């Protein structure tokens, strides 16, 4: 009985396939090329998707704040973690709404007056520099610098104004933070599932170290913001500087941006102080220096620097770089990104971030 073509066994095919590479050197070079192309594509993809990626980072930062608050609340209120997170979120929302409503009702007019006053001060400074020959005509536009400063300040203090451009991004950060804080283990396990089995234990350790570092960093940041804003308000009110409450609020908000925020708020404080007279201006300088010394040598070392150990020059450099590349969001989240990258590199090199923090404290 003859065998049909369907039942016949296939004959083995001999010879080399057209796309087969048997040379190990060619295979090695091909692997290198694939790696380099993947790296380039990853960099391009990160740059193109920078905005949503930074929103996710913002959600993680907000989640770390909620998680830290829930942990502190758990020491005095033994209720389930989900209820503690919800309570912290409600309290934070109530505080922000109270500040925003107060700012919107009482400080908007002061902000416009402050902007006019600062622009006038920059104009006087330019005239004084021209008279002394320090900045001859055609040189740097000091008043233009002032306009840029106040324009940037208007973006940074949009929370106390009527600008609505960043509300959608803020809402997305809040929603992501609430989801991350409510079920952190679920997202952690989901991400670990994508990794090889032998890498998962190391990922969980690194993730725990990153979360701990981020909580400490944000605790120090919030405490520093509150301390700077409160002391600036009280001290400027005592020495008679106009807009003391507004300057304290702006200083507290800008304290979220270490180094750069301190410079901007310091310039504003000094300019407003000199608008009330030379004596008040010098007193404003003294107040600001004392507050910065207190924050730099008491608050930050106690809460943040000893636990996170970030080099100031590194943080400032990353703020300038990410701010130039990605705008305000890059500037705001440069600090957390540096902290988490540092923890990941320490864990990758076999170092214990906790031991490294204790050695440098």
C-alpha cells in the first residue's frame, strides 16, 4: 500500500540557514549592537515619556509622605493601615484646602503688590549699577532678570494664585500616590514578577531601602519647609518687613527645592526688606541668614542629611540638569531621584545603605 504525502516523513534538510551565525565573534558583535541600540532607544523613550514618568515619581513621593504619616499615626492609634492612610490623606487635604482658600482670599492682592515692588527694586538696582559704571548701558538687563525671576516665582507659587495649569498634574500625582500608599505590596510584587526569580529577593531589599530613604527625605523636607516658613514669618514681622506672612509662605513652598529655592526666596526677602529702608533691609538679611543657618545646621542634619547623606553639589547639579531638561517637575523631583538612585547603586555594589548612612552621620 502506497504511503500518501501526508503520512510521509519529512526528509532532513542539510546545509546552513541563510540567517544562521556560527562564528562566535559575529554573535558577540551582534549582541553588543543589540545592547547599544536598546540603550539608545531606552534613553529616547525616557525623554519622550518624561512627563508621565515624572508624574509617576511624584506619585511615589506623595505615597511616601502618606506612608510615613500612617506609620507615625500607627504608634498612637492602633487601627488598620488602610484607615490610617485615609485619615492622613484627609488631614493633608483639609490642610491644603485651608491654606489655598486663605491664600486665595487674602494673599493674592499682596502677591501682586509684592511683584510690583520687586520689579521697582530691580529697576532701582539697574539705575544704581549704571550710575556707578558697574553695568553700563547695553550690558546685562537687570530688570529683565527680575521679570524672569518673578515669572518663575509665579509658576512656583501657582498654588496660592488662580493659575490652573498644573491642577491636572497635581490631581494625577495625588491619585497615584493614594493608590501606591493603599496597596504598596501589590505593586511591588507585580513589578518583581517581571524580574528573573533569582533577582527578586534583591529587588525587595532594594525597594525597602528606597522606600525608607524616601520617607526620611520627605520627612526632613516637610519639617524644613514648615520651620523655614514659620520662622521667616515671625522674624520678618518683628523687624517690620512688609508682606511677612506672604514671604514666609513663599519661603516655605520654595524650601521644597533645596539650594535653588533658598536663593530665590532670599533674593525676594532682601529686596522687600530694602524697600522699607536700609535698616530694615539689613535686618532682613540678618533674619534670612539666621534662618538658613538654623535650617542647615539643626533641622536638615537632624532629620534628613544623617539618614539620606546626599552631597549638596550633586543635588544642585541634578536640579540644574533635570530642570533644564524637564522643567519644573524635573526640578522638584531631582532630589528624590538622586536619593533612590544612590540607594540602588549602593545595594548593587553590595553596600548596606543603613550602614553607609550611619558612617557619615
